[in-house]
């Protein structure tokens, strides 16, 4: 039903009025003319409606095709379901338009052959989009399966590490095939390589886009998995690997599905791209068919209009007189139509022209009209909004392009892009800085020329493992697969290259400066090595202290129990001197491992150096000059003065040995304002510099290792600098050494600045003759030799000593006997150590006094064995006089503060203990 406010309704009303007037005036003649006019009106009305139908169909098909890429990019099921609902609505609109096509076929006699083509294309577009939705759903499901496989990589890695631990333990198994106590058994390492390769194959399969690469990774994965299955874990030496290997094989069986999943992903991606392209193609074809149908309808309308107007012209002659009244009515109707319809059409046309000229702010007239002109204006308004959206998108693309360019220019890593022929296409400034090129040197050059230029400048090109590279093969492989290598520059810089092929051909390479990271890794490896050596030497020192305790204790008793005329007394004295020299070596090992007992004090380094000048000058020999460069008013350093004197003496002796033909030794002190110590405070530096032979880099790298020396056999033990290193680090400072062959060596020890002077108590260096007492002492020691020696010492002093080999045995004795003192080792084998034993013993006998002993230093035990600070402690190897003094200090006063050991060099403390 026509609306009275539509253009067609108004035109029909005007012509109806003319027909009525002509019929009343002209009679039968005008009736024929009216019939002709009505036929023309019907043609125009149906033509405009069919054109609007065709335009709506073209607009809808274009919108559906435009959503195809968005559908293909959906990654979650909720989003897909929402998009499916919207798509169903639009497809329903398209189906409705297609169902109206039979009426179009009846109305337009010249276009029925095109209508089936429109129906067919619309149906194909509908099916293509529905297939695309299904393919996207498959892609989401397959992506979830791939994510599950990717999550399984972490469990695969953990099982590989567990298998690595189990494989490492097979090295020590005597039943391992080919086990000889040294070397590396081949089988465990092959197992680890197979496990690592399976994980690498799964990771590569998840990211590759090449079916050929996927097949290659799958073949390697299956081969490695079969290799793991072929391992005979029934062998006793390999039985420890069985649980981890079985779990790994179970995970690999699950991970093996990744290759089929990836194949499905690649196929789905290809189908998705094909369907998106098909949707776009069908949309274009549908629009072309709509244009063809519209053109045919316009031609039919013009043909019928011409025939109608011809018939009107022939009748005008007969009804000219009567047409005057009709002319007046027609003029009035024409004026009305021109002012209302044509005026608005011209306004819409001007707005469209302005929009085409770039005016995006033009207003669209007549959008509120309910007729066809309003429909046209609203359609144009939608077109204007689409143009605005495209302009906004273009601006965003421009902004993104500028942002990417800024990132490209200012990124920290270098970047270069090479085409498929190996020519450099583009680069950023950082690429030039890292490789030392200028723009003129790289413009238009290919990769081979740039590599030759680097080689001429002494740049080494190596793989990450340090192996050499075939540059021609490297250039060829860069366009096929991702590669990494390193540039080693003569100035010490190391630049890592990461090349990746591009889909369009050629490859892109990033350049990262790894110099700082390499230096940090080198320092870390050195620190880890020194820490491991320190732990080893500390353990060795502890064991030797236990041995020396038994040796020196028995020698001391032999010496004390024989007369001066007995030749055994002299032999015992010589053996005791040798044992004390061994104790000195042990003290140096403890110094390196930072496990010696320190007594830090506020020390004036200038005063300490000046007080040692006579001792240091003695024995330097002719031709060697000792100088000082002491900073006046130097703040005190917090350090153990005895150990510092020993370290300074070692450094001067080393400097003397480096001056075979004479030279100068300079001892200097200074305050360093920057945080040079471990605690971040001010540093007080004491340095020794000589102009001797110096050291090569290889020797300098090992200079702090225990027992490493370049001196002739018998001239040095190799413990001097290692003792200095451990002592300075334990004191909270750091030691730095610089040396060049033929120039000399500088060793600088930095210590924290003293904030306060701690109060200390010291036993006399020679405790003199100390008698024992009648007290009962429980001796707990797990080493039989040390235990018997301690009991003999205590018995010789007059004490009633009762031995116990373990904490459990000691607790049994404490239940039945009252003791005055518990003399126990800190580290005991079994389930209970010394501090734990003391806690239980104190609960049983609250008045019991305690004396701890150990081959480790007290400071080390406070940190590692939870040894309390306020305890009595004596370090192995101990001498009978010092032990007697400690016991009388405890038993004579009934406890009290632990006295500090005698300060001074390790040699002096051991010798004074002998009495």
C-alpha cells in the first residue's frame, strides 16, 4: 500500500487529479490518455522499487564479504558464537531479498535470465560464510589442543632435568658399562641428548609453517622416542634411570600428537584463507550481477516510457483545446513536484559532490523524510559515516607507521633487512654503531661484501659455541631457517646476530651487544669456581685438623712424659715442629675458604705499615727499594691486625720474588669514597705495587687458586695469595690485582671503614704451667684417635675423663653419672650434633659446663651449624697447655665469657701453644 507522504503517492495523486479533470472535460478521449498515463506511473513505481531492492542486495552482500576476515581471525568460542548469531541475521536478510526476486522477474521482462544467477551467487555466498564459521570453530578447537601440548613442554623439561640427575648418578655406579672411575660414560649423555631433542622437536612443530619441516621434526621425534624406548633399564647401573625414563616416555606418547595437530592447523589455515577469498570474489560477482540487472531495468523503463510518450504525442492534437485545463493542472502539479522532489535531490547531489571533494563535515539534507528521497539521503549518510571511518583508519595507520619508524630508529638492538639476493635493503642507526659502518659503506652492498669488510678489520665470526663458520653456507641458510652467531671485535666487544627468513624472501637480522653480559657471566663463573674451591679446601682443612689434633696431642704427651736426656724427646719435638708447620698450612687453607677465626679491630693502616717496615725490609736483598705512599689522616679500617700483617708480609715477599734483577716496591694507603666494599660503606685501601716481571693473563686468571704457583719447586706453597683472597673477603672487603708482563703487579686490599672499636679479651700468648683438677669430664668425639688423645691429655692433667663415641652414647652416660664439664665436638656423625647434644644435656644436668671443639673455625660454625655466640670454644688442633688454660678458665670461674684466641700470625699462635 502506497503511503500518501511518499513521492510515488504524491505523483499518483497529481496524475489522478489530472485524469479526473480530463475525464470530466474531455470524455472518452481523455480516458484513453489517462490509461496511458497510469501505465507510465506503474512502470516508474515498479522500476524505482526494483532498483532499491537491487541496491540493498549489493550493500548487504558487500557487508557480509567484509566480515569474512574478521570471522577467520576469531580465537575464542564465545566470540565465534556471538559472530554466528549476527551472521545468521544478515544471511536471513539476504535470503529475504532473494525470495523477492521472482516478483522482479515478472516486473522486468528483459532481466529474467540474470535473476537465477543472482540467486545462485547469493546461495554460494551464504554457504561460503557458513563453511568459514565451521572452519573457524575447528581452528579454535585445534588451537586449544596445541595449547595443551605447549603446556606439556614444562613437564617434559622437568622430567628431562630429573632424568639428568638420575643419569649423573649412574656415573658413580661401579656396574656402569665401561666405568673406570674417570672420564664420562657415553650412555647417560646420549639419553639426555635424546630427551632434549624430543622437547626441541615438539617446540619446533608448534611454530613451524612448513609441512616439510614438520615431517622432518616428526621423523626425528619418532626416532629419538624409539631410541629412548630401546634403553635397557634392567641393567643395575641404569636402574636408577627407569622411573624418570618411564614418565618421560609417557609424556612423549602424549606429546606425539602435536604433529597431527599442527598438520590440521596448517590445513585449516589454508581452508580459511580460501573461504575468505571466495567470499570476496562472490561479493564482487554478486555486485556485478546487480549492476547488470539494474541496467536492464533502466533500459526497459526508458523503452516503455518512450512508447508511452509517443502515444501521448499522437493524442495531443485531438485534445489540444481540452488539454488547456489539463495543462494548468499539470503545471501546478509539476511546480509542486519540482519544488519538493527535485529541490531535495539537488541538495543531496550537492552534498555528495562536497563529500567527494574532501569536505567531511558536510551535512546531509532530507534524512528525516519518510519517502524515497529520505531513503536515499539516509543511505548517503551511511556512506558518509563509512568514509569517515576509513579516514580515521588511514590516520591510525599513519600514526602506527610513524611509531614503528621511531622504534626502528631508536631501538637498542641493531636491525638489518636483506632481500632474496642477499642485498642490504634497510637498516637502523644501531646497526651501523655496533658494526662500525657508515651509511656510505653499506648502501647497496650484499651480505658477502659486508662480511669481508668485517674480516679485514679483524672481526671474528663464530657460532655460539665458538666453532668456525662457512660464510657461504651461512649466507645460503639464512634465507631458509633461523640462525644465530656472534661477531667478536678486536676491542673485546661481542655482538650476537639472530637471522630469520621472511615469507616474502630474504631475511631479517637483529644485532645485540652481549659484551657486558659476557663480562658478568665470566665474573660469575670465576666467583662460582672460587666458592667451590673454598668449600673443598675448608673440608680438607677440617679433616686435617682432626688428624693433626691426634698427632700433635700424642707428640705433646710424649714430649712432656720423657726426660730431657731421652733421645725420644728430641724426636718428638722435631715431629711436633713439622706438625705445627702443617697446622700453619691448614690455617692458610682456612683463610682462603673464609673459615678462620678473625678478631676485627679498628686499625690505623699507616701505623701498622710503619711498624712493619723494619721486618719487611729485612731479607729484601740488594737492589730492591721499599717505599711508602701513605695518605695522612687516614680513617681506621675494621680488620684483624694479625691476619693483615700476615697478608702484607705475603704480598711483599711475592713482590720481592718478582724483582729478580732489583726494582721498587711501593706500599700505599688511601681512602676510596665510592662504595668499594661488600656492605656499601667507605673503603680503606692498602696496596702493594712492584715494577717486576708481571704476570700473563693465563697466570692472572688462576692466581688466587690454592697451591697454584709459578715458583720453582720448594720456593713456595701456592697458598700466599689464596690466603690473602679468603682473608680479605671474610673481612667484608675485596681484593683486586692488576698485572702486565714486563710492567709489574698491583695488589689492592679494600677493607670497610671502622665505625667502633670492639672490646676483646685475650689469653696470654704463653699460658705457662696450668694444672688440672679432680673434675669429671665427659669427652664426646666421633674420631677414635682424637677421642683417645683428648682423654689421655685430660687424664695427664688430673681430670677424670670419660669417653663417648656419639651423642646417643653420651646421653646414656649423663643419665647415670654427674659430670662437671661436657667437652664435645661440634660436628658429630649420626643424628645429633654438638649443639643439639648440649641442649639435651643441659636439661638433664643444668649445672653442667660446656667446651666445644672443631676443626672448623668458630665464625664458620656460627653460620653453618647454628653454634651460639656465647659459648666456650677451642679449635683443633689444640695443645695441652692451651686446653688446660681453657678448662681452668671455665671450671675455675664456673663459666663466663669466651676468651679470644691469641692475636698474631698463625705460626706464632701454634708455637706458643706448645709451651
